[in-house]
C-alpha cells in the first residue's frame, strides 16, 4: 500500500491522533498540509514529516471559522497542488453530566466537532468535484455510534458527523469521491491524559484487547481509507476500538 502522488490535509495534526495520521501518511509516501491552532507544535510535526523525505506545509488556522478554513485550503492548493484527501480530525470534549452543561459548552462542542467538518469538506469539494476524484475521511467517535455517559452533547455531534458522512457519500459518489468515517474508541492522547488511573484501568478491563488504543492504531485504518485499496468503499463507518464495540 502506497500514498505516492497523494496530497493530504490533516486537521488538528500537532498532537494525538492527527499527528499520528500525518506521520503515517508521510511514511506511506504522501505530501501533507497539516493544520492546527499553534504554530510552534505544528512546526515540530512538520519537521518530523520532512525527515521522512515528504513535503509538508504547516498552516495555522481555526477550523471553526469558515474564512480561516477557505484561506487554509487555498494556501494548501497553491503549495501542494490538487488536494486528494481531507482528514477531518479536529475534535474536542470534556466529560460532564448533560444537565450540568452550559449553553456555551454546547455551542463549542457543535462548532469544533460538527461545523468544522462541514466547513473543511465544503472548502475542498469544488476542486475534488472538478477533478472527479477525492477522499474525505471523518474522525468521529464510538460515542456517536453507541452513546457514552457524560458525553451526550459530544456523542450527538459525532452522530451528526456519521450521518453527514453517509449522506455526503451518496451526493458525491457520482464524482468518484469517497467519504468514510473512522470511530476511535478510547485512545491515549492529550485529550484523555489527566483521566484518573482508576477509570483508565476500568476501561482497559472491558476492552477485549485489554489496552487503550495508541494514536498509531487509529492512523493505519485512515491510511487505508486514503489509499486506492479503498476505492470502492464509501459511506462506511469503521470502529477502531480493540473490540470494545462491535457492529451488528
Ligand atoms: N482520544 C480519544 O480517546 C478519542 C476517542 C474517540 C474519538 N476521538 C476523536 O479523535 C480526534 C482526535 O482526538 P485527539 O484525542 O487526538 O485530540 P487532541 O485534543 O489530542 O488533539 C486535537 C487537536 O486539534 C486541535 N484543534 C482543536 N480545535 C481546533 C480548531 N478549532 N482549529 C484547529 N485545530 C484545532 C488541537 O489544538 C489539537 O492539536 C477528535 O475528533 C476526537 O473527538 C478521540
């Protein structure tokens, strides 16, 4: 499996799952546009990608701002050329009972987890449609498939990402554009660090593989969806959770 001659945008690529996706894609031969809010951490990822011999443009942008997103995509196209793959990875959550959430919290959850996916997808689609090819890979969550206590608003937003994936996949299939979705289970990233050890151990006990995912575990299936090996797969939702949740 190779990603030669493939230009990929990965959002939220300065740490966690996004960084692992960017590095694995580069390892398999892709050139990258990595996006994040902090130029210092993005530069570290950029350096690691360049050490793998791949081209990498690092763009500081806020994916909850449509103008920022369109300017980021334009810059990526000017530097790399046609964007072949978009990975909508940015996401955010904080665990709290739903009835204690503030209205501001809901807005933030919806903007980061759902609207960012709409914005980035919209921004790459014109050129993908014109080119009659492209792949969009959305990083949702198992919370959006099966629910998660203390994450109701987040699960709702991720459920929205899953439904959007399937609907957009139907709309753009005629242009040979694939839209698929990866649902990670609990993964060892900065988003989760700070979780009490007791909770982490309880989660590991119920995962059939008996360990929480590492970011690299999520990156492999993303590379598959970015590659030509998945050309006939669209509108699909893949859980990457060590067997914690299983589809019927
Ligand atoms: N870690 C898990 O257990 C887990 C489980 C299921 C799903 N996910 C999903 O996987 C994805 C990656 O999660 P992670 O754990 O690596 O998160 P993370 O918090 O470690 O990394 C997210 C990155 O996105 C960036 N980001 C956040 N808001 C942004 C914005 N508005 N504009 C640009 N960049 C922004 C952050 O700065 C950070 O670099 C998210 O969509 C998350 O919801 C994670």
